């Protein structure tokens, strides 16, 4: 599966491009042109996927016998597993384009109705295969059949959503535009994993493999908060694209600022709670030894996660405005800077240096993204908004500081388990401060409508 994941680079960013162009056409009221985008993208994915299948098949003997060094007794089974898996490349690429079309229509109900069972099949079908005595190639074939079924459901869903006269077929001019957009997306997709995993590689090389565990545990824990910005961004990108197609700058501005405010209101109290109670949380979770080595790492990474989460909003906006080149160029710029900075800090400060380097890198990324977004779009209420949110964040930070001082003064000698109650109380207090200071009256009214909606 890991190897096939790399072969999805044959996608060339066309899945993301499909979302962008379909949403833009919908914003312009050109529903009849949507099928042509889907056809052009999907048929291109067929060609790219078959190229990926051919390449995958040709390199399989090299992978199995030389690179992965599969034991001789398992070589034949491994070869057939890879040969079957190779046919999953076009299925995965075409599915990406069709998922993108549904996301552009903001039909996330259909996206999840198809994606959730398809993902579950990756785990359920092997269980069934083992029970039936099927070998590994047969199990992979079962999973591939499940993916094909999901692809059929995606095709049917997109066909049902097409209304009125439709322009079908492939357009070479449109394909050029899709590839122009998707190519830059692919650059980010290639560089992104390097930026994500470089810190652990350097820790293992410069410090020790054991130190990777002391770093990876707090990293994996705190980055679970990314589910919040990821859920928001998956909706923001097609919405920004639709509003760009409709040339509705005012709604783009409102959506941009409101998205940031809601993320700050949700994440800022959580992040501050993590920072204040980092040692207690690590002690309860993994013990005193881990807490001693990883507390500061967790606190520094929490700051980085907060900054990086907010950066998802300008990232989505820039790509929706048709500037994926900027996000890709920022990643290319950050790679050597981060590489040198991480090497020096990890060598000098160990896992704390790795956390510091990562947080500095995502902060630089955020500055670049926000700067580019503010130059690319008009935000008339920006000054008023910045003052209100900055004041709210200061108020919440002071509240967290006072809670931290009180915790140390009153609970310093109490066993870590007893800190759960004040942690929960502090979360409620901080959330209340964020609600009252960061959100305005309209935001609070919208939030209550969302909470009480049936």
C-alpha cells in the first residue's frame, strides 16, 4: 500500500484541479460545462493510471527481489500481490477525480457515504479472506474489487447529479488548464511529506532511534487536532472556488475571516490547556520518564499546530484563487531553510530542537501564506477584525496563565490524576473567554444555530 501511495503521484494534481474547476463553473452558473471537466479529468486519469500500472508492473521484480529483499519462499506470492496491486493505480486516480467533482458540489454526504465503507473494506475484506483461506494476492484482489465497486458508485452519483443539457467529451484546452493547476499541486504533494518526516529522520540519525519515540509520541498526539482544520479546509476550498467563479469578493472576505475566528475560538483554548497541563497529561498517559523528556516538546509542538491549523485557511484560498504555484513555491523555499535549521537545532538541542525547528518552519509557512492571501484578496474589515481577535487571544492567554499559576500553587504536590478536574474546568473557562471576546454577535448567533440545528 505504501508503494502504491507513491504511484498516485501519477495523479498530477488533477483530483484537486477537478474540484477547483467544477466549483468555479457552478459559481458562474455554467452547469452544462461541468461534465466536460469531469470527462477530461477522468479520461486523463485513465491514461495516467494505465501508465502507472505499466510502470508498477515493470519495476515489481526489482522491488521484490532487490529493494525489499523478500525471502525466497515468499517471492512468488509477493510478485503476484504487486501485479494485482498495480491495477489499483488507475482505479485510485479516477476515483480521486470523481470524489473531487462531488466535493465541488459540496455533496459531502455522498463523499462520506462512499468513502467510509470503501475504507472499512480495507480491513474487513482481509479478515474475510483469511477466514476463507485465501492467499495474500487473492485478498488484495478482493480489496481491489471493493475499490472498483466504490468507483462505480462514484460514477453513478456524478451521473445522477448532472442536470439539463451537458457538454461531454475531452477538451485538450481544458486539459492544459487542469494540468497547469494540478502540476503545482503535485509539487506540494511531493515536497510536503519530506517536510513532515524530516524531523524524525534527523533525530534517528543525529540523536538515537530511542529519541524518536520521545518525540513521535507528543507529535502524534497533538497533531490529532488537525482533524479540525482538515474538516474545515475540505469544505472551504470548493466554497472559495465557487465564490471566485461568481466573483463574490465580499463573501470570500466574510468566509475567510469567519473561518479563522471559529478556528481560533475552538483551537486556542485547547492548545493553551495542552500547554498548561502538558506535564500532567504526559505523566498520566506515558509515565514520569516520558513526561520529563517530552513535556517541552509537546508544548512547542502545540504552538506549531495552532499556527499551522490557521494557515490552512489562506492555503485553501490561494489555491481557490488559482494560485497553487504560490503554495508550491513556498514549500520549495521552506525545504532547504528547514533542512539546515532542523539539522543544526537537532544536533544542538536534540528532540527539543526538532520541535522548535518544526514550529519555526510552520510559522514561516503561515506568514508567507497569510501575506500572499492578503495581497491576492480584498478584506475591508481586516483592521477591526485583527484588533478584536488579538484582544480576545490576549484575554484567553492571560486566563490560561492565571490557571497555570494557580495549578502549580494549589496542586503542585497532588498526584497527576487529580489534575483532570481543573483541566476540565480550565477548558470551560477558556472556551467561555473565547466565546465572549473572539466571536462577535453574528458569529455567536451562527454558532448557536449550528449547535441547535436538527
